[in-house]
């Protein structure tokens, strides 16, 4: 069964960097929306005390996520000035490029891969 390709990252926002991270995120997310028409969803949530962040991306397939990394990979690394990534979860089978990028991008960062979509559906517009 084939499902979407989803990536979720959890991060700690560095002390005193919440405003700069918000500015970086708004700029980055605007560029991604403009340049990646296949990307289904790209969202960031932040805790009320501005100390933690979660980013969730929903792609139609692994190739879309690989395209995202090739297009914005260097820019993603800029975020490390503002955040410390605590972990990444991948839902769907990653390509070798994606696996290499995610597992070697931040040494020691926990990465969990759930490659098998067992059941479910994606509905991005309400009926």
C-alpha cells in the first residue's frame, strides 16, 4: 500500500533565538511554498514558551522530499544557528540520497524510519 511521504522533526529553540528563528522560518516557508508545487503540506508549530518547535512536511512521494533537500538542503542547515534538532521521524521508504542526508546531516541525531504504510488515506481538503 502506498501512502504519502512524511517527515517530522522536533527541535529545541536556542535561548534568545526564537525571534530570529521565526523570521528565518517565515522566509524559508514562503520560498518553499513558491518553489515546490508538489509539496502537499509544510508546517511549523512552536510551544507557547518559544523553546521547542516541530516541523511536519507531507510529500506525495519520496522523490518530492528528495527534491526539497536538493533545492533547500543548504538553507535547512542555516536553521542550526537557531535550533538544536532533537530527532527526525520519517514515514515512508527514503531514497538512498534522503537516508544519507538525514542520517549524516547532524552526527548523533536520532532518526527513526517507518517505511511501511499499512493503512489509511490522505485528505487535504474537507469534503
